[in-house]
């Protein structure tokens, strides 16, 4: 599925990728279809392109999905982990007892990122999550609850990034590439 790039965003496309990294394809095959894509913007800062892939081109919670984040700015691993865990527990307070363990596990996996870097997550709701850079596997958290809770940062109906959620899910009004504000 080819999606045109909005000319307004041409300056932000240097980190926009159209193909999954080879290390992800080697680990999980190449039968992935784009569901949707958008740019996450926090206040005035363009943070990253986000792309969601599934094998059918539609997101279904009970099936594996791939989330590809192509960064447009620098973020420390500490920032990424803090924001991720806070949002996971805000959306799913029933997992608050797992917060520290998940924080510790992510600290072993997630690197600092700069503009042009990619972090890709493969999320299998029956097994857990695997993380990749643009070139290599980074690590895994083999816990089904973690996979679903982490992916909910972007896809839960109560996400703070509702416009990005709509773009990732390929909603008709937002399925073309566009800047999404949160």
C-alpha cells in the first residue's frame, strides 16, 4: 500500500522509512502490511514517525503487530522509559505491581536515540515483545501482558495521542500521512 507524503511534511521525512529493517524481516518474515502512519508531535516538537504493521493490514488485538518508530529528535533512554512506563500504568493501573520490573527490563533494551534512529517493536499478545534497532535485535520481554500494555501507549482508546492512534489504525479521515498533534 503506497501512501503519499504530505508536501507540508517534506522537511520531516528524513527519518520516514517505507520498509521494515532487514533484522525484523529476518526474525518475523516479510508478510507485513501497513495499517497506518503518522508523526507524533508533542507541543511544538516533532518527535517521531510511527508506523503500524500487521499481516492483514488491520489491527486486531489478539494478533501480532509491529510498531516502527523513526525518530526526528534526540531522546535519552531514561526519558523514553519513564514516559513509556508512566503511560502504560496510567492506561492499565491493574499492572502497577509490574511497573518496576518492566522499567528494569526496558533499561536493558532501550538505547538513547537521536534523529534518524529507529526503534521497532514486534508485539505478540501470546508471547511478549521483541525490540530492534535499524540494524540489530535489542532484546525481548517475553511476557504477554507487557506486549499488550506497551502497545496500548499508542492504540488504547484512552491514549493521549488520539489523532496518532487514528492514523496508525488507518481511519479513513486520517489514513494519509499527516502531522498529528497530541
